[in-house]
């Protein structure tokens, strides 16, 4: 059966309404124990589901069970040591993508579309199949924080190296090391024009974004003079060409001499070391600590954190400074002293397109190649991977995404009907594994799987009416309609 858009919209309304996933769904209504759903039900702790939704790209039943058995705090501690977690499942899927391990001068001779395609596929596949879910969440966070648009200049191949040697290498390490690695990254220097930063005509693009976005934040007290002085420190930082294309270089002949002064501190002449000295100070500045803490709390906890949970932001910033800039120290406060506490009331967060797509694929256990079909849906939703043109990176608040829902519904239809090229959704097999056969059992299994709770009572009559009008009479058709309806429902738009 092919589900028309009109039928889909009508049926998704029936199914979503019957499942008690209305617009107030982020309040997370009560569980109602109906249906079979044997595997999922064993891990059907709604609170764990919601909290794991912030730490993963969609909590699988085994992850929910592990957190229920050992405690969420223990699960987080294990995730904070990703090197101890076997990740063969993801690594096997990445084997075809040779570009990920190559140096910039080699990648420069490849076709641009091939390089970018491999980077995008690998990024999505890691989110879907890696056991190191919190690490991948942090890779995404720093990718956004140090945003680089792959369509600018040579960034299409330089970003592959940046992803490997900057973001992924330091995602859970020390922020100072991460900032310095980013500052030496040819991808960042090209993206923010520092390769054109020369002593006779200093270019302040990168120095401004370092202060505004990467460290101190807007309104932290730095001035235009500070931006210009840091730009002078950064003169001569650039990227090699020819046989060494894509490697960092410092050109002393293009470096502005003389004493500089940034944030009230004198920077004596020192060539490349001048900017490194300033960056090291910026990395541990109190304003940087608050800026990073607020961004992390926004990512994992709540929109507009300085208003919603200022004490948690302050505690995370303090931990960051006391530890000398350790990223894990901030996360331990935010996640262990905040999110993981049994009495912590977690506010809902609207899913960005990347969360929506990843969680749909992951929770339905879709076998995907992460290829152009999925990537085109992400672009239609407004968040193509590595495709954000401005340095601020894609936002993480509801108002940025809540008005563009039609592309999500289109994705839901294709996925539920197994029409998404390069992705195989075996929904009948998934439902069979849950011992669900009747419409009510199928809905219960899917609802527990996708939104973390069983549907409310009274669903049978409403569901029967909707399915009768649709003409669906096989378990496969019923499953496709229900899955599409739940993916498009208000509840699934939140995590």
C-alpha cells in the first residue's frame, strides 16, 4: 500500500492523538501498560529514556536496560571513557571511506563531491552505530562550536583533517589544547580568512570569531582594539600550497612586529608564540568558562540556560577553571550533578534536524549507508552536515527549527514505507521481535520504542476507525502507518 500525503496527515493525527502524544507531550504523560512489547518494556523507564535522549542519538533498548540496571550515573561515567568501549560495530561500517585517514595534500587531488560525501556519511554512520554515543555527541558539539563551512575555498578537503585531528582528537580533552589545535587548523584559517592576514593589511575575521564565538562570548568586555591587536598577533599564520598543500605554516616575513596589547596584557614580540600566548590565556578566562558552560548546558539540558538554570552554568564554569580547562570536568557537573540526579526535572528540548533524523534511524534500527538520500533530507530540513555557512554554527533552540516541519513528515513517510534509498527499515521484523501482532500491540511496541512510553488507554476504537478508513489490513501496512504517524507526532519532535 502506498500512503498518500493526505492519508498520512490524517492517519498521523489519529495515531498520534490515540497514543496521547499531543502538543503537551513534552510534559511526558503517564505510562499505560497495554500490549506486548516484551524487549522494549523491560527497559521502559520513561525517565531514563528521556535522559538518555540527551546523551545518545536515540536510546536503544540495550542502552536503556544498562542504565536501568547499573544507574544512569554509571552509564555516563563509562561513556566519559570512550577508549574503554568497543566500537567495532561502527569501525566496520567506516572501512570503505578511505578519505577519512588521508592527509590534505592527497585529498586535494580527489573529486570534491567524493571527499565531502565520505565525510558526511561517516559522521552520520558514527552517530547511528557507535557505542561511544556521548563522545559522538561531544564531537557534534565542538563541530558546531568551531563551525567550518565545507563549501568555502579548500575547506572541502581541509575539514576532513580538521575533523580527525582537531575535533575528534580533543572532544573530551583539555579546551586549551582544542583551541590551539583549531587555531593551527588550515581548515579554520581558510574558512575565517586568516591565510590573508598579513602585516600590511591585518585581517580580523578569525581574531573576532575567536573572541566572540570560540572563547569569551558576546558582551564579555573585549573591545575592537583587542580584536585588532589579536589579529596582528595572528599575522603570518596561514596555509602552505604546492607540494605541501593544506599544511599549516607561519610566515615570519608577513608577521607584524612590535609589542601588542590584548585584554590589558602586553604581548612582547615573539613571532608565532605571540598568538599562542594570547590563545592560552583566552582558553582559561572566566568569561570563556561561562560561555562554554552555558553552551554545554544548552546542548544537554535546556534552552537559554543563563535564565533557566544559572546555578548549573556557574557550577560547570567553576569546575572548568579549577581543572585547568578539562572538558570532562564541565560534563561531570552538568551530567552527573545535574541530568543524572533522580530529582532533576529535565525540561524538554526540541530536536534539531540532525537529532530527528538520527533518532528515527537509530530507534527503528534501520540499516543505512548514510548516503545522499538521507543527507538530502537533512538539507531540506535546514541542517545539512558541514553546510552551515556562518561561523556561529547551527542553533540549538526550539525557535530556530519548530516552524519547518513538512520536510520531517516527508522523511517519516519514506522511512516508514521503506522507500528511503540506501536505508533498509525492517519494521515487520522489528515488530515480530517484540511479539506484537494486533494493532494495539504494534502501536504499543512502536510507542515504547520511539517515544519511551506506552500509549494511553482507549486507543483501540480510535485506531480501528482510522485503520478501517485507510484500507490497511495487513500487519505490514498497519506498522508503516503507525510508525509514520509516531515519527511525525509532536512527541517525537522532542527529546
